[in-house]
C-alpha cells in the first residue's frame, strides 16, 4: 500500500475473515425449509434483525431472525457460536384479514410483498370483498395506524360493499 503523504510503499498484512457454515431454518406461511449459508464468524446475529439468505441450492430469500440456537436459545450471538438460525421469510408474506358486516365476520388470507404498506382508513378490495381497514395488530405487540405487511399479525376491516 502506498502512503499518500510520503509516497512510500508499505506492506500490509490483511487478516482474512473467517466464514462459518450457518444453518438457517426458513419458515414461509406453514412450511419450513433448511438453508445453508456462509457468514462471517465474528458478525453478531440478533433476534429481529433482517438476514439475506443466499443458499446456492435455493432461491435467495429475505428473512427476519425469530430465534437463535447456540447451546441454548439466545437473543444475540456471534455467528461462529450459532448452531441454528430460525427465521421467517419476509419478502412474500401471508396477511390475515377479518372483515365484518352486520355482526358477521369473514376471514381471508392474502399473500403480498413484505414491504407493502397497510394503513387504517385505507379502502381495499381482496377476494371479492371491499372493506375499510379499521385496526392493525402488529406481530411484535400492540396496534398501529400503519405498518408493512411483514410486521402485521392481523388486519380488521369493515365491509363497505
């Protein structure tokens, strides 16, 4: 490497980054499938973080870490000490919707991009139902006025015919 100030060439010892084979169990709707990826051993994985899973034997999938297994379940750990990562696919997700009218509720499930936004007050048409979103329950906890599909547990709507 050449010094920009004195123009002298110095040898630099570059430390190689050690990679580990990481087993990632990816859940998508009701199915789970094992993936295997190479990941930097020193990088810390944390529950709730997004993880791009690029297994040469499968399609690339964006996920959210739901659990980490070392010798026990932990909230975060360096990848080198993780035996299994449990994750949920977030690029295409199911969204449960309950639509009510005159005391009757109809439940449907749609599949959509994990980044699609839903907001209270929005009018939607899904599976022949026209409804207004009145409530959004989050996967984490509580309710919100708006959220991305990947963060939603259930949507409630009022039929608007």
